[in-house]
């Protein structure tokens, strides 16, 4: 932690107070907690089996027995949504880790070295941004085959340039700072400077980006599953549930409503969390408000 | 400025070229043999080999690439493996679906953004602001393909205002064509409107705080006149720039929305071509899409450079 | 939907008020998939045949709706005693749509083109028995075979064996030229193919003046289009779960028929444990085929007990061979030395019957201790990996080709069934000289497959036809891929 930001935090009210003061952050934390809790509970308990077929109870409208109704195989939609949360979270975590794990070092190197390295990294990210993400994800899954793991990779690849750009943009200015220049003169290596001075000062930017990319990854996973390329049965996934719902949309609209609500709920929570984190962590935003 | 533009132009061409190589290589490693797909489950191996020769697959890779890219830059995108017709012939009618769809959703998003953003800015800090931004927050979170399903449920199945899917074609009259594009355009445009609405709000608030508006207000300009005559037009510049930057997302969006609504647009064509391993069509279309994103980004950069001369001096 | 109905009623009223000036003579048929081209000798896709078979192109012989083979461009034929020489008497005065005449040279050209080394005919194997085609005169074609082939006439009735003119073959994909009662008018890519009546047809003229094949891939849109009257018929409707809404529609007629497609859980007979007949039989007992048909196709497909469908000649009902009996399945697994079951993967191509079928079958197999992992594949990957590479445990697929019992007699076919007895039986069948003998051997072949259960036979792929009640003359069953509209008409 640099002294500058330490003193900034010290001069402000305590962290707990600031967290509670941000409505976005509180709602975001609650929603994210519910999402994770739902996924965790599904490991030990769901109202019904999310995979067992029961034709006797197929296509039932929401009721006290089946809160969210049943699908064309008689499976309980609520149970499927709970298990589907697992899949969404797992895919998104890996996608963000892949993106940040490769993108942040790339961006850091580009900022530290500048020159042609910077140019190459930036042109590569231009290139990656030039392809509509979904389209490339479709091609990648066409090459490696559909499935949750390949969806993770396909989405992760798209997070790389995002993290590279954000890291580069946030750390560029820091390299011009006096204390960084001083460290350089003292013979510290670029790696050490990045680890000691740069990353700690941009971690709030990265944290916000992580929540944003997490939300985008949930949508992307749902989109890939929707076109049949994400998680595969019997593992329920929200996007696939929506796709399956489409032929039954006349007779069983609940099949199309609840999985979509789940996606929106998750993304909304993560976006609020991101906004909230920015509110309390980014000094610039704080001053503007 | 000129060196800035020519530099960017060169890097634009190089990026497009590299994109074409990447796409071509991806097509080479894509598993699945188009000849086997055409000939089906009873095909004899020598029949498949004969079709390979007919399709020119026996030629070396670099030669096929050069032939394709050479034609590509003069507007000859090659011949579809599946349909045996020039790809430009397939492309024509599909552009007439995708481009109107993209334009309609852009209009919807800009209009929606202004309504919600200006309203929120004018009511900054009040309950109206909170509600408007709450709606925007939800709008950002809704995936467009789910919104599409909801719109179908409400407007096509319950109210029967619009067709649930499909495209009747422009032959039946412009109105019929537009009618089948309304729901897809809404599904694409509304979430974008939510994103842009938030940008509009902060842009308007920022402009309202600037000196020239304060001066005008001090000279007796009414609040609404200041808002509509000065703040909104000035705030539109960053908004339109963001619209340009969202172009790639819009393209990706049309791909999935065209599939939800079964619209015969470019997105569906690419999708089908991938499924049928119509490799020439896929590589030409994907490269075209990438090139269009690159060009739009270039134009946005130019606008930016024009607005902010610091950028063109090469400073970070 | 209601407004569509209202419009339909209004249109009906207007039509009535105008009196019965003349019966409608154009027909719009909805189809799920657009064909890649319109040349049945250049691709295997069924939609090519739906549009072109007997409507546009004709062969020497044709298949009727009941599966029988009837004369078409050949008036009659004789077969030599050794079953190796077929002498066809050709119809005279037949003209192609481009005005050129049809004679024996076209037969020679078409058959020789199909067997040529650079042939890209998807069913080249059908023509393989042909040794030579000769033309003693313009109206006679003599086809000599390398060996007796029972199915030869039926094979020459496939869409792949139609007669073409040398002048038009290069462009047939986009501008088809045949001898049929309809000729090609236009193709609006992504939308429709239009055929119009051929005024110079040699035989009974078509009753319709124009037929439009409209492509609507989305089932909901297809349902809406037929209920609104935008299309008059959907001859192969693909969303069984929407059929009940048609059954309640007074304007529509629903005809559930069968195709010659066999939906099977194909097993890799070369791989353990599927090389053990007891394991294959256990799988058959563990799967409730009725529930599979119910869950994948709303119960419309008739369960089958062998690789043959009820609409094909010589069908034997073997449905009782493997009753749904998980206890018996467990016994068989025990006997085969895998009492605790095993792990397997099922590769699933994209069609709904496969994907949904996989989910249902996996759940049923779990009951007897078999853990089935589902691996969905895109069709190109399925062809590459499962079909060409034989790299799979099990897969679900519709074998659409009619009378394809030969695939179990091949030396190399993806499910690796190698049985000398079956091969001998099949050879006897191809060389059988009398129809009686053929039928008897067909029965034996089916029984042998049922006993060996190389694949788990599930159900015959249904044909769901939905059309306006006033449209007559469309096929209910589909023994070969076709949408024969040559006799279709509107009732007054």
C-alpha cells in the first residue's frame, strides 16, 4: 500500500461505515450472497432431483409443490435453477481467473516496458476486440467441442484483453510518479516495482473489473448454453433451460421466465457489487459524489 | 493529424490482415469435413476424396489462403461450399435484414438513453433519479436473448401485435418487414439504452456543471432551456461515441437475436455456415465482421482525436 | 393466434362471397430446412429430395407411398434368369425442361456418371453392382450387373438415380432441369423455392399450377404460419409437442405417419463391454422404448424391435423380444460379469430426438447401475468422430435410409457389427430369385438382428403431416424422402 492511499483511507470514516453507507454495495453483497448460498445448498439439498425424469408431473405450472413449475421431463425448475447457479458461478470464476491471470501480467508488462511491447500487446487486444465475442466463442467451442470447460476457456480468452487494457491504463500514470521513478533509480527491477508499487495501487480498479467481468461471464455462459454450446445435460444450466423453454413457450411460459430471472438477478447483484466497490474504493468517484 | 490518420490506417489494414489469417487458421483446425456433411452417411471414401478434389482441398494451404484473401480485398468473397453460389449472392439479402435491425436498435437505444438519462439528470438526487437509474440498472442486467423471449410472450403471444418470429421479407411491403423487426430491435436496443442512459445522465450532469452553462443560467436562461439547448446537445457527443464503441457488442447481439427470432440475417448465416462447415463462407463473413468493427473503431478514434487533440500527439 | 384465426375466417368469407369461381391451384408447403442445392446426385440432404423427387426429376422407376416400385421413365422391364441383366423399355416422347429429348443415352450417361471415379454421388454404393449400361436402340436400356442384387430396382428408384441431361448437370444445383411434371421457377435463398407446372409433361399433368416450398426452421413460427394459413401444409413437422394445437383446429388435418427412419441407440460392438451380447441385451431390457418415444417425440414413433420399419415390405413385429424389465437387465449384467454396471458415454448429435433421448436413456440406465455420460456433438463432429472414426461407446441416431439392412453386413461400418451368419444371410437375400424367398430372408435378417441386438432399436421415425383439410393427395407415410405433390389438389 502506498502512503498516499493509506492516509486517504485513514482520513475517511471506517470501512464498515462506508460499506453500509453504499446502498449499491449492500444490495450487491446480499444478492451475491444469496446466489452463492443457493449454489452451495444445491450440493446437499434441492427440493427435488434436478435430473430424475418424472413424466407423470411434466409441464406443471408453478404451485406450492413446485414453486417454479416443472419442465417437459417433469423435472422441478427450482431445483434445476439452484444447480444451474453452480454451473454459472464455476464457469465465471474460471473465465475471470483465466482472463485476469493472463491479462493483468500482459497489461503490467506493457505499461512497464512501453515501446514495441506495449504496441504488440495493444494491437493484439485490438484484434481480439475486433471479433464479436459470441462468434469467436462459437468457433472455439466448434473446435474443441461444446461443454462447460470449453465455455470457460472461450469466455476466459475474451477477458484477457479486457484485463490487459485496464491494467495498462491504470498503471501507466503510476510509472511517471516520483516514488516509482525513485525506486527505479535505486535499481529495483520492473517486476519488483510492479509487485510492490503498481499492483497495490491499482487493485481497487482490478477488483471492480473482476466483478464486472464476472457479471459479463454469467451472461456469456448463459448465451453459449442458450445456443447449445455451454454446459451439457444432465447438468442443468440457465441458458440451456431458456433454449429448451422456447418450443414450450405457448404452453409453459414459466419455463422461459424463471431461468431468465435467475440470470438477471445474478448479473444485477454483481453489477451493484461492482458499482458499490467503485463507490468506496475509487477516490475519484468518491469525490464526485 | 495526417500522420496520426495514416498511422492508424496502416495499423487498421495490418489488423484486418492478421484477423483474416487468424480466421483462416481457425477454419483449418475446425474438426468436421464439409464433404462428409454434403455426402452424408452412405458416402464411400473415394466419393469423399472426389469431392475434396472438386472443392480444391487438395491444394496447399498457403495457396488457398492467398487465393481467398486476394479475392477478398477486391470484393470476391469466394463460393459457398454448401450452396455452390458466390458468397456475395448469399450476403445481399441478409444485409437487408441485419443492417436495418442494427440501425433500428441503435435508434431505440439512443432515444431510450436520452429519455431516461436526461430525466434522471434533471431530477438528480430526487426519487425520479433513483427510479430511472434503478430501471437502467435492471436493464443492464437483462440478457438480450431473455428479453427477446419476454417480448415474444407479451407482444406476440398475449397481445398479438407482432409476429413471434421469422421475417416476411421486404417484398410484402416495408411495413410488414419493419413489423417483424420491431421485437428483435427492442430486445437488442433496450439493454443498450440502459447502458447509454447511465452515460447520458453523467454527461448531462457534468455539462450542467460547466462554466458556460452557469454563466448562461446567471444571465437568466431558464433551467429547461439550459438543459435542452446546451447540456443535452453537448452531452450527446460522448453518448454517440459510446454507441460507436458498442458496435461490436451490437453485432454480437444481432447474431444471437437473429437466432432467437429466426431472422434470415448475417448472424444466422454465420451460425448455419459454422454448423455445416461451409468454411469459405465462415472465414469471409467473420473477416468482414471483424473488418467492420475495426473500421468503426477507427472512425470513433478519429472523432475522439478531433475532439481531444492531445490524443493525436501520441501522448498517453 | 386469435387474430390470425380471425383473418383466416375473414379470408374464408371473402372467398365464399366471391363464389366458387375456380378451385385454388397453388400450394405452399412449409419445410424445416432449406436444401443446400437442388441436385439429388450431388448431396445427401433430405430436403433436396423433398422438393425434387418425382416433382422435378424422374428416374426409370419410382417408389410409391406404399413402398412399392412402379414404372416411371421406363414403361416396363424384363430381368434375365440369372438376375443379372435388366432390360428397360423406355417411354417415348419424354422431354427435359430445357427442351431436349430423353432417350437411352441419358440412362447411360446418368448411371455411368454415378459410378465414375470422380463421381460425387452420395449413394455411389447403390450403383456399384452395375457393370455396364448399353443402348441397343434409343428406346431400350440394358443394364448388366456384376452379381444378382435383390434391391436393384428399389435402389434405382432413389432420388440419387434420377435421369439427367448432360447439358444441365453443371447447373442443376441452382437451376435444376428434369423431366418431371413441375419445373423450376425460382429460389429465393433463405426463403422459398417455387416450382411451376410443366405444360409439356409426358404423363398425367399436375393438378396444381404452382408449388412453393417455404423454409421455416423455427417450430413456433411454423405453427403460427400454418394456423394463419400462410402455408397450406407442413408435410414433415418437427415439433411434436405443438401438434395438439393443430388437432383442435377445425381447418387443419393432422396425419401421423411413418418414415423408413430407424432411431437406434447404436453401440460400438468392437468395444468392451458392448462386444458381449448379454450386455447389449441388458441395455435393451433397461430401456423403456415407449417412454423414449413419449419423451422425445410425444409418443408418435412406433417402437421397433429390429432395424426395419412397419412401412417396409416384409416387416416382422419383434417388439416383444425385449420388454422393459430392469430386473432382467441386472441379471444379464451379472451374467456378463459386470454386476455393478459400468461407465459409458453416449455421443449425441444435435437433433432433439437425440439430445432428449440421451437424457431419458441415461436416467433409465442409471436404474440398472450403468452410469452414462452424455457428450453432445455438433453434426460435423459426430460424422468425423463417431461415424468415420468409430470412436464412441454409444450414440443415438436416426438411420433414415430405407431398407438398409446391408449396413450390418458391411466389413467396415461405424458400429462394428461383424457376424458371419448375418453376412451369409444377407448374401442369400441379395441373390434370392423369387419374391417369396426374399420376404422369407428379410424376416430372417430382422430376427437375427433382434437376437443379436447389435444396437438397441428404439422407434420408427414418425412423419407428422399437418395441412389444410381441403388439400388432398399428400403422402401420409414416407418410405423414401419425398414430398410428392404430383397428385396433390384442392378439394372444391
